[in-house]
C-alpha cells in the first residue's frame, strides 16, 4: 500500500507521540538543566556537547527532547521558536560513523519556556482532597 505524503506524515507523528512517552520527567529535568548551562556559554550546542555531560542511558532520549523543542515551532506557529538550528557537525558517537548532528542556539523564548518548566517542577504537587 502506498501512502500519500499526508498519510506518511500522520503515521510518523503517531510513532513520535508514542516515543515521547519514553522521555521521563527526570530526563526532561536533566536536559533542561544541561541546555541552559550550554546556552550560557554563548556557543552553539548539540548532541556532541550533551554527550560530554549526560549519562549514556539518558543520551538515548536526548533526540526526542530536542525534537519536542524544535517541533514546538511547527505545532505553535504563532509562538516564537524555542531552539534555532544554526549548523551541524560530525557526531562524536562512534556508533554514528560520522553522521552529522545539528547545532542549536536557545532563543529567549526557549529560555523562558525551560525556566517556566523548572519553576513548575519546584511547586508542590496538588494532592486530591483527603478522604473523610
């Protein structure tokens, strides 16, 4: 069966939605902190820089984390971009065999987005009403 481009895009989006569930709250908190740290250097950053900081297990989910930030732009075209792709470089991951990886800069809107997420994590969780 041949898919139309729209059907293929819908199918890919459904697969990605399922994969996003593998990115835990811990992963998101970790990547939020690392991205803010790397962005503070003023230099573009990507997976090569992440690999120097983040444990290998979490690195496997970094692509989905980045995709969610970059994908935010297409899901919310009326809102500013969170990450801006500014180039690429060969991967330092030996399994990638020199594949190019993207380099990004965090936008001011992206910084506000991540800082708001961090602030929300610090708030006490609302508990259901106590049973009488």
